[in-house]
C-alpha cells in the first residue's frame, strides 16, 4: 500500500470517527433540549394558573393581602426567568430559573398553609378546581424535571467520555446544568387538600 493511500485511509477513518462522535453529541444534546422544553411547557401552565388562584382566593383572604402580593411577585419573577431561559438557554439562565421557581414554590406552600385557616375558601368550588389543576401541574413539573436531569446526565457523560472529550469542546458541546435547588424541600410539589370538612364536623 502506497503512502498516499495510507494517508487517505487514515483520514477517512478520522473523518468517520469525528462524524460518529458529532452525531452522538447532537442526538444527546437534542434529547436534553427536548426534556428542558417539557419543563418549560409545564412551568408556563403552572404560572398561568397562579393569577387565577390568587384572584379567586382574594375575596376570602382580605387580611392576607401581603401574602397574596408576595405570591404574585414571586410568580412574575419566575415567569420572567422562564421566558429568559427559553429565549437563551444556558447554565446561567437555568440557574436563575431554578432559583426563582424554588422561591415561588416556597411562597405557594406558605399560601396553602394560610388557606387552611379559611373554611369558606376551602368550600369554594372554583378554588378547589384551580388547586386540583395546580396540584396536577406540580406533579407534571416534578416528572419533567426528573426526565430533564436524566437527559442532562447522559449528555454530560457523552461529552466527557473518551474519545468524545477530545472533540466535544471544539465542536461547541459544553457541559449543561442539572435542575438543582439550593433547598431540596423547594422541589417538593405543593400539596394541600382544600376540600371542605365533612358535614357535622368543624
């Protein structure tokens, strides 16, 4: 085999190896992006439900206006962070979103604790339906977050293993951020039953 032919064979092998690595990275990156998009869908639904819940509860929580306003403020901040992360996804944007969403979850938990002290609110059908929708959405957010973290771990591993690591940085595939919370309790779904007490019981 002549030297030029050997060089061509080596080049063909290197090109094939590079193409294979690139395809794996693209596939893993797309899976990660799709999983993050599912979080975005569920968060948007969650943030859209909260204003309706606050307005429905306002008539019953006249003495808790500060709590309601804090929930609205936290919701608006989380919604802005979601929009920013959707427009320009990246580790920093995702970090701001997880922090803002965690703060909102904490405020919702506080609102639910307050709501337990208002029997009329618990008996309101509109509020109960909104709470059921919100609870379902919380579960969907949790599932989407878990799926995203699984996809992100696979993607990060794909960028780090040999020989992918030799080309991933050059090709623009950088490690992504997991959906992590400063306080693990913030990741727990807000759970509360606003069903009215059984008849005959206080």
